[in-house]
């Protein structure tokens, strides 16, 4: 199960339901690219295929939606 938590332009943001023991984070995909960002504090955890400019853009999106993403995380996984 992959709960979707948002879409911004070509980017889809979601969680994997089998990762409750990790710190809060969000996955983001676009076509064949994928990245993972920690939410507290926002930082890149993993990247497959995104270039530096795209990662910077995604990071800005994550920062501006950090509170909403954290709220969705805690709603889904509990606190």
C-alpha cells in the first residue's frame, strides 16, 4: 500500500505503508526517477535519477509542505 499525499506538477508524493519504524519521510516520483526526503529536518535521504536542479525544486516543495506532510505521516502511522 502506498498512500498518496499529494501531487505537484509532475511529482507524486507518497509514503510506503511498511515503513512505520523509520523517521518521518516522504517519497517522490516522476517517471523513472525517485527520491526520499526526511521531514525533520528536511533533507535528502536517497535519489535515483533526479538531477541537482530537480532535487532543489523538490526540496523547496517538501519544505513548503513540511507541516502537511508531517500531519499526513502522523495520521497514517500514529505519533
